[in-house]
């Protein structure tokens, strides 16, 4: 009887459990679509202000500085400073706008009946052979002129009306070297050089044995080396012992000159011969001081560089007590 009793109780419990599960499954549930719709409706009912005009604010962009607007480099005393000489001889995109790159061919259109030489290119482009040699050799070698078809080198632009202008500051023993594009009325500062000038002389208007004023440079130029003889102060000497390796004379007075141009010029520092070995060495101590008889002295590498560039173009030199006194020709063209 006990087993029958437990069996009846277990069956009743099972029947009740199955019925409860069925009831739960039949209970209605809100479909997912309706829930989604209710949420969407709720979101749509939130008021969103709509502006009459949408303005998109952009980050303020700084005005680009054009190359022509860039100020030239300055020294500590506020005077311009540059060294762009290598850009005269470079054959890549860094070259200055006053030069152009040509490729050598012996059949140049400006030479008839024979092969063209470097001298022919120099004459046609009004550029010195020394200038072409330095560009061709990619170094400060002004004499080697070996060239093969296809070799590239720079010349001064043929269609440019170019001149050069030097400003010598007598109080600072410094000189500024400018290229002038007369057609564009522009100037480019190429380089600044240390110089030596004449001894102090309070009796002179300039205050020095070196005169002041603006002079043209002459064409009676000279190249000196050991063994080159000449006359100085009525004595025959080796010219390198007084004038170094280059001589560029003043040609004439232009404006405000305190002395005649005769006898003055630019040249290298004097060289000294060793009495035993007879070897010549440059006396570099003679640049940067008031020591000459009135001429402008430069280191040998500087006068040779200057010589190569300016001897084929009209050039003036202005000698002033202070650089700030000069009125430079043209408008400064800033070059990176």
C-alpha cells in the first residue's frame, strides 16, 4: 500500500510540473520588433535644435612665408651674412638664378669650322675660364680644364644683365659681395669676406691709407705665382711677395672718392719665401688688420674665388667707414 501511495503522489507532482511549464511557455511576450520601434519612437520625440546655418570651424592656418619674403641671415651686430658661392657652381636645383648649366659638346653652334674649347664657351657666355673650371672640377681648381662630351658645368646666364658690387667696411675689415640683376633691379648677397686694409692715417679724409668712395674695377688683372717678376716702388721683386696670387686694380672713380683710383686694388695676402728651402707660404696674419699701403687684402682662397667670378663682368667697389652708410643698389632677393 505504501508503494502505491508514493506512486500516486509522484505522478500527481509530475502532472502539476508539466502543466506549469506549458502555462509559462504560452504567456505572451512583447516581440523584439515592437521594443525596437518603441525605442525609436522615444528617441524621435526628443527635440533636437537645428541651426539655421551650419558653420564649420577650421584650424587657423598660418600664412606661408615666400622665399622672397624671408629675411637674409644676420650677424650678431645685425649686419647681413651669407656664403652662397657654392650655389654658383652647383649643377643641381640648388644653383642660383643667375647661372645656367650647359653640357659640353665640341660641335657648339657658336663655333664654326673647328671643335669648341672651354675658352669658346667662356667667351660666348661672358664667363671666365676660371669660373667654368671650378664648376667643371667640383672644387676650387681654377686651371684644370679637361672636358669630355656630355660634361656639365655652369656659366653666368647669357640673357641676364649682370654686374657685381662690393662693399668694404673700413671700420670692421669686412667686405660684402653682391650680384646685381639690372633687368630685375635685384641684388643677391653672395658672400662676406674678412679683409685687410690700409694703415690708419688721420690726415686722409677716409682716416686710412685706403680711400673711401665708389670705384670701378679695372681690367689690367694679373695672376702671380712664385717666379713671376715685376716692379713695385721702382724695385724688381717677385710679385707674389707683395700681392699674393691675384691682382685686380681699381679702374676709375665713380662717386664720392677721396683719392684717385691709380695704384689701388684688391689682391691676396703677401707670401714669404723661406731662405733655406725657398718654399713660399702665405702670410695669413696680414688679413683682418690695418696693415697695407692702401689696397684691399684677402686670403688667397678668397681673392682667387672672387677673381674667377667678377673679372668677366662690370664690377664696382664702395669703401665706407660703416656698412650702414651705404645705399645698396636694387632690391634684396632672399635666397635659401
